[in-house]
């Protein structure tokens, strides 16, 4: 085997080994989903992400709640997007409907109108403040009673590993392909380097 053929052969073998190694490493991020015992050895292998799924889920939940988005912020965003005047108008319509049904028939319509107008004025004057106060109480109660981190952790733990693998592979397809190619290039360089050493010796 001449020198060039030897160098090409070793470079090709190195590239193949590097590509296969990285391909296996990518697969081992997820597979096997469940621990698999290795014959004759007291060892079990399992994909990195399935093995650490609970730790990853807990970490993501805490990060989202503490660093990215709190429950208070979510509710606050919802409140700010609501039209307070629309809410006040809905309250007035509901109260007027109740008054029309509940006020005794013997009360003159003029007095009923005065009562209705007075209540509407009170709602117009104090409705926004009452809504804000109510919403703030709701935010504090929700924050005390709902743990966003636990909700996220639970949802991630319930997410099927097959689906998670499919989603990750789909999103990071190009990046993972680059890792495979990089493995082949590094393997080729190592093979070429070994070939040069053999030739020189």
C-alpha cells in the first residue's frame, strides 16, 4: 500500500469512526428510555435525558418561576389586557337586572330609577378601585395557592420521552447534523495524523 493510499485509508477510517461515535452519542442522549442491564457486568445504561428527567424538570420549573416568569406577572399581564370599563358595564347590567327582578312591584318606578341611577353612579365612581383591589387580592391568593414551578415540573415529567425526543430532534436537526459532521472531520484529521506518523516511522 503506497503512502497516499495509506493516508486516505486511515483518514477515511478515522472519519467513519468519528461520525459513528458522535451519532451514537446523540442517540444516547435519549436512548434507551429505560435502564438496560449489560450482560456479565453490574452496570445498567440509560439515556442521559431519561435518566435525569426528574432533575431536569425540577430545574426548568424553578428557573421559569424564579428567573423568567412568575405567576404574579402572568396574572398581572392578564389584568392589564382587560378593559376595566367593559367589566364595569357588565357589573352595572347584572346589578340592574337583579334590581328589576327583586325590587317589590309596589315601589314607584321613579324611586326605582333613582335607586338604579345612584347604584350606577357608585359603580362608575368606585368600580375601577374595587376591581383593582379585587384583582390584587386574587393575585396574592393565586400566588400563595398555585406553585408554577411544580406545575411545569409535573407537565414535563408527564411528557412522553418518545415525543420529547421527536421534538428535540426536529428543532435541533441542523445543529445535531453539524455535530455529526464535526465528529467525522475530527476523526479524519486524527486518522491523517496517525498515517503521517506511521509513514515517518
